[in-house]
C-alpha cells in the first residue's frame, strides 16, 4: 500500500505547507442559519410538558456542581453549560438546544415517596430507593467521583443511611463504573450487600469495555465530543445526558444474577419484579417494577430521545424487533398500574396515561425502524438508500421523545440492514474495494488533482452542498493530508454539518473531526493501565485471558510454542495457557507438559500484563513461585501489543 504522501504515478500532490489553519470553529453560514430557523418554525419548541416533568419533585438544586480531585483537577463543572441559558444561536439546531436545556437541570428529585433521582452529575442518572434500613442504589454513574458527589447530595438532603443494595440495569460503564463511590468493596463484602445485575453482565463488559476497549475509547472521543470546547460552537449535549464525567471507574462484581422475567427479589424490604431485555439497548439488560411504588424502571430501553440501534462509538448492532417487543411486554405486565416511568438517562414520565403513551410510542418507534427498513431492503434498496429514504410518521416525528438527539433514523436504518444483511450490499464493486488511501489517490487523479477538487468544492460549499463537499474533500485529504487548503475547507464543512445536526452524537462527530483537522495532534490515550486495572481485577479469569488473546501479536507469535501453567492461590484456580498457531488457548486445569509452572497472586499477574510491573520484578516477587523455564513468561509478555487510543480517524 502506498504511503499517504507517496503519489501514484501521474497524480499531482501539493507540497507540504506550514501555513497554520484557524484554531477556532468557523461561523455558521447563512444557509445553516436558515435551515436551523426552519426547524424552529415547524416544531412546537415552546411545549412545556417536558419541562414540567424535568422540574417535578425538585428537592435540591446546587448552584454549581463542581467535582475535582488532586490528581486530575476538574472532573465535572456544571458551570461549563451556563451558556445554554437563552435562545438558540444559529450554530446549534434549535431542537437540540431545547433538549440540552432540559438535560441541564442538575439536582435531587423525588419521583414518589421513597423514590429519588440525582440528575446532572454525569451522563447517566442515579436512582435511590428507600429501603427498611438503608438506600438501594440503581445505576451508580460512570465514575467514583461523580457517584460520591451525587450520594453526598442525597445524604445532605435526606439523611445518612447505609447502602443496602446496588442494582445495575445493564452492562455499560456509565451504570456501574461509579459503584465504589457509594459502597466500598470491603464494606460490600463485610455486610454482604447484594449487588444485582442481569445474567451475562460480566461477559458483556468484557466484550464491549475490555476486548474492544482501546478502539472504542478513541471513537468515543468523537461520539461524545470529549475534546470539544463547551459552548455554542462546540459541545452542547450528548443526547442521553448533558456530558460524560471524568475520573476513575471500578467494578464491584455482581453477587446476584437476574435470570428470567418474573423473578421477584425483596431487597431491604422493597419488592422488585424483574423483566429480562437482552440484546435490546445492551446485550445484558433488564427492566423492573416496584409494585408498592407503582414505579417502572425502563433502564435505557426507553429514553427522552430515539436511542441507537448502532452506536457511533462502536458496539454490537442491537435487535430493534426484540427491543420493541420488550417494551410491549412491559406495557402488558406493568403498564396498567404504572404511575411513574423512569430510566437511566434524561427525565421521568408521570401519570398513568402519559406513561402508557410514552411506552407505546417508544415501542412503535423501534418497530417502525425495523419493519420499514426491511420492507425497503426487500424491494432491493441498499442501506445508504434506505437511510436517505426513510422518515418517521408524523405521529412519532412530532413526539420529542422519538426525535434523534442520540440515535437517528439514518444510522439506525443502516443498523437494521446490517443486522440482517451485513456490510455487503450485493453490488460486486463493493466486495473487495481498495483501502482508503489508495482509493483516494486514484480518485483524485481521475478528478483532475487536488487543486481542481478544492476549486469545485468551494463552489459547492457556497451553495450549501455540505454532504457532498465532505465526501470529496475527505478523498482529497486521504490522498494528501498535507494540503492545507483542503483541510481548512473540510473543517469548515464539518462545522456546518455539526451546527445543523439535531443529533448530539452527529454534532460531536462532525465538530471533533473539524477540530482534529485544525490540530492534527490526537488527544492521546484514555485507556491507560491505571484506568484499566480496576475493571480487569473484577473479571473472571477466563475473561481476563480472553482479553489477553486480543493483545497477542499474531505475526510476531508465528512459530512460537509456549505452554504455561498459571496458579492463582487466593482464588484457588489453576489454568493452562499456551501459544500455538499464533493463537492463545487456555483451560482451567493443570498442564502436565507445561514448560513453566507459575504461582502468583492474580493482581500481580494483571499488573505485569498491563506493564505496571516489569516481568523480572513480578517473577522475583516474594509472593511468586516458579518451576521450569522462566523465559516462557517473558516470551509470552513480549508477544503482547500495547494499545493506545490515539490513532488517526479523519486522515490516514
């Protein structure tokens, strides 16, 4: 494959330029301002129903939520979003602006007597239920620091009580990562505090957070706009919450699995009836009903926005049909009696008729996306054609909770298509295309060179053809990333697409792309060993070794034959681990043919794999014992790749 700056014969490339690009986002164009004004004219943005639901039950609203620590500085500051007061500027879609204002309402709220939420301390919400002797915590946020601050507000307003139970609705880190902020691992073990999660919870954490962690972490910076300046030309919202918090995360492993719909658990005197919803919003997820409170927790299956069937940070495609069916099942099981419906994000819905209407529209939203995508697919439309064609019926499009502040009709339709038909659309030209750099260089040559492309792109930009300009200039940049004029115009194009987007996710992706074109220095890794260690330590050993397999460099491992017997005495575990055919294999039994028997605490093993401790120090640690060839462990560690989340996205 040619390097990005090596021309294919006959392809004119510009010389590298040192001319700096403007550091700040551009102004909204007249076309963008006009399009956003049209949105304001056709939507009932002055409807107060959502605002009433947001404000209902307010017990305490801090003037400012400021979370800091000595190591990382400011982790969360609600003052960053004070700019949301007032009318929508032309650089923000007014529908998204309204949604962001609603999300920007930090505080402690009472949903029912004995049922509370803290919102606005994190991307997610934390729900608190009063038990007979303490608090039951549902979804303790993303970070330990945010969860600790949220729980401090609960204690200040409602009084000090111990945590007597924790419930994780599903396997995404913004719903379990802060657990240690409300309950220490030692306290949980000493008091035998139940930690409840859906079956398969740990396995799905491994699949999403660990195995694909570094790649997802990098893409997450685009999806959530973590590097964007907060403001009218930057980050305004994330669709399911105002923003993602910074800080440290850990996992307190579940002690109780929910395995089937109808399973009832009495937790600190509170009756809870569970409904399993796997492979909807998350591969391991559940909703549940509080019969004595007449309150339904819908987890992240129902939100004040259309959710993702495919999330732009990367994840498994979700099952829209099953998702819809679960909501119908919840309506059937609990809908007649529900007086309040709350989830893991955004705000609740109050009153029986409103709850049932909300659930019915959410049910029909995902069913419509599923059925109509496949109807068009069966007519021969491709995923990109369906994404362009499909529109919601007005009854759903006019419901703000069905609008695309997070997911969109466009990329959700592509997800449905992918789930059934995969990435190949059937056209032979798409079966084995050239890689992006080579394809771009050849296309640029066909189009007359980069100077000609940029000249035509300027005309199309002036006409507001931003989607097309982005497409052709992306090719130009992949052919020659040193061309400053193309970079500048593509950054301005991404600005306009971001300003127009109703979806916070799309806005974040566009504006982050523009920012990285202006400053091509990636933001650096967010998957540091320090951050990974607490999650890895909570995993079963099989899942830890599955993660290890992803790190094995196949080409470097070719021809290697390693056999290692691992014993973790504190867990009473013995594993055989080997490298063969450039692939790791493992089994929970001793290996009589092992080249090395290694006994060490698992935490020491984990820290060695993460590079926190050199192999030599680990193997000479007083807690470690070896028998056989000590070079085997070193050879295994030498085969492991180290990942960082700083690879390029908007250029080669």
